[in-house]
């Protein structure tokens, strides 16, 4: 048997052995490709500084240097909602939530019964029923206006428990809400009545432990999706489903005193609470104006962010009047440093048998998780910027803790999708319809579509379901003058009709900040048979390396064969074979690694 014939026979036998394998074994999963990082975004949903929401029918009052933001804070008196025993009017709460959502933001709010300097928030029906209203005070500018109710009064306690339950039934999981500060008890709903707390004075207006525990349990029972926070870390609430808010951030945060926030976290055994529940708060008002210009904060802001794992802070100064110059840059840096910073580190994209496989690895470079399981999506975007296919990416983004890298993957059917080159993009879906989009710390963010991060490109040149099936050509071998390197040719069978498959003029593999996973041929208008074999000195580019030492190319919807002394490429819907002394590539229903082996083992 001639040498070239025995070589071809070995090739054919090897190919049939490959085709006999289960389809799962033939799938080419592709390789992981590194993605280019970018700086942490300065504005993202559910993190950063936030202003107070404007009063109803009033302008925002934001200065020209206001920072970008995604959330707004507001207080609401309990009596704006509770109109009688078990009777609720949600108009005021919904009105505020709708106004904030209309600006594309999520709300953080607290209900109060006693706010120094404001009218009482106690429902009128309780006052009419004769509860104690004698606890008036002059502290904090109240001057006797509000009063501190007896929270242990069974009527007051019952009202609070029923209100929390009704809140959960109506608002748990509401996309307009970012977080809820539990409030209700103490001045401003901050869980303290200092100095009337039994320490600085003989009077103690705080409720007993039993009442506090019952209210906490009510919040846990009512809210399973929306996260809530409470003011003070205590050993009795360390096991609850609530986070914490430091309302004196930057002033009483670090461990220089036992009553500071981090000291209390340590004493409560809750230093790891941030891994599942959020940390929020308010920058201490007296330092807001100078914390980024003269470093007036007793506790350095960058250190406080790192050690508390805080995600959000009220800071009205950042918005009215705002910071300028270097102070504004420092404020933006602090805002970016809070909470999560999600960065796609690697991607893996491949297509096989009418299915695109997409994988991505996400790393959290921030100080806290993203606390919600918002859906993630991947999509294919055509050259006109239109989404041709979209799929939910399974997995829970909230599971990506700081310093961790988590892997997510899915498949997209290519059936009905035209053969073309597509950008592969991904996003996290904000459930608030016009909410601030979540941005990744990635160079591909907003590159192809606003709100989406570009992972790479995918050329669907086979197996998409849109390629018309063609008759199978037969193959024969014609030796060249150089018998040491036979040049196979593909001869169409007598039944093979002419095809409009384009003759390629060049083949390219794109190397970008993302990744390209297939080599696509730039077409000419010349009509060719269903299969072709070219062996010429053909210049091509592969990831920036010029190859011009002989190129073999096989193209067609059936069986294809490409051969070249230095580089070979083959593509087909059925099976494909690429062989080269230096490098081989095959795209089809075969295993690439085994094809490469054939290219190097044959004599």
C-alpha cells in the first residue's frame, strides 16, 4: 500500500474512533481566558453614601458637586401608618417609596415612635386609650415636644409586633427597598434613651430584655428576603437575622472605647456577622463637613470601612452642599471601597453541536458581599447591538465573599441564531425596573451595551441549527512531488451540488482584553463546492502571530479536511479534521485534543 494511502487510512480510522465516543466526551469546553480588570466603580446599587430623601413635593436640594448615589434614606412616624388597632394606611410609606424608585433609587428607612424635636409618632388610638405620655424631655433639642412611651406596656408592645408582621407581609422582597432599619424603640428609633437609660440617670426608659427580644424575633419572622439592621450589637441579638448600623461612624467606631461599635461587635461575638448580614449606618454629623478635607474624624475613614465591612452610610454633606477638589476625590474613593466590588477574572466560551457554553469566574475585591440574590444573565449581542439570545446564569452572587473567586456557567442554544460573530456579555439584573445598574470592576463594563460587561466574542460558524445540511463529499489522496509530505485533496462526489459557501481570503483569531474562542474566515463572493482544500502560502494571523509558511483550510457543512505543513484549520457541522506539523485546529463534533494528537503522531 502506498505510504500516503496508509497514512490516510490511519487518519480515517482514528476519526471514526473519535466519532464513536459519547457526545459528552467530544465536547470542547474551551480554555479559561484572563479578563482585564478596572478600578472599583464609584457608584453601584445598595452601597456607598446616601442622602436624605427630599420631603414630599420638594426639590432634592442637591449641590452641583453631589456624589453619585443609588439609595435614599427617610424616617417615617409610626402614626403615619398605624391608624387603629390592626388598622393600617400604607399611603404615606408607598408614596415615599414610589418617589424614590421613580428617581431610580432604592430606599432605606426607619419607623419611629419618638424623634426628638418632632411631634410624637405614637398612634393616636394608644394615646386615647390612656398610655403613659408623661415622659417628656428637653434633651437633643426636644424641649418637651415628643415623649418617650412605655415600650413594655402590653398595648404598645402588641402594636409594635403586629406592625412588624404586617410590614413583612406587604413589603418583604419589595424591589423598591434596599434595607430597613428596625427602629421603633428609643430616641430616633436608635435603641437608646440616653441619658434616661439607668446609667447616666436613675430613670430607665428602655424596655426590658423580654420586649426587646420579642420585637427582634418579630422582625426575623416577618422578613426573609429584605435585610434589616439594628443599632447595637448585643450577645442576645448576635444570632438574629439582622445586620447592624453604626450611627456614629467615624467618631465612635474603632476599639478605643468599650462602647464603640467595633468593641461592641467583639463583645457580642458578632465580628463575622457581616458575611451574611449587612453593616450600615450614618457618618457622625459633626465630622461630615471636614472628614475628607482636614481628617477631622477621630476614627480614620478608610480604616473604619475596612474593619467594619460597612456597605452604606448616610452622609448628607456629600450631597448638600457636596465636596469639591481633593475632598471629593477622597469621598469617591471611600464610596467605592464600601461593600462589594465584583470583578470577572476569567471567562471560558465555546460552541459545540448547536450549543454555546459560557463560564465566568467572579472575584469579590470589596469588604462585604452583595447581600441579595439578584439574577445574573448572559447574552449574545450581534454587530448591530441587538441581543440575539439571553440566558439566566445560575448561581447566587451573594455567596461571593471578599477574597473569594466563585465560578458560574450556563449554556445557550444556538438554534435559529444566524451564523455570525457575537459579543458575549453578562449583567446582574436590578429588580427595580429603572434602578442603578450593577457595574463590575472590569474593562469590558458598558463596552458593548450599557449595563452589561463584555466577556468575549463567539463566532457561530457551525452547529447553530441555521446552516443548511449539505451532501457528504468523498475523499481521495493525491500525492505531491514531495512524497514525504502528501497533500490530501477533497473531491466532491458525483452527487455533490455546488454550494454558496464562501472561499475564505483570510482567517483571524482575535486577542483582546476579553477572549475570542473561534477562528472565523472573512468571505469572498466566489461560489465554491461544499468542501474545499487550499494549500498555498497563505498569510493569516493567530493572536498576533503571523503565519506564512503554508496553510491548509477545510470548510463546508459536511465532512471537512484541512492540511498544511505548518498550520491547519478545519470547520464543519458534521466532523472536521485539521492537521499541521506545527499547529492544528478543528471546530466540529470532534474532540480537539485527540485531533491535535493525530497531527503529531502520524508518520
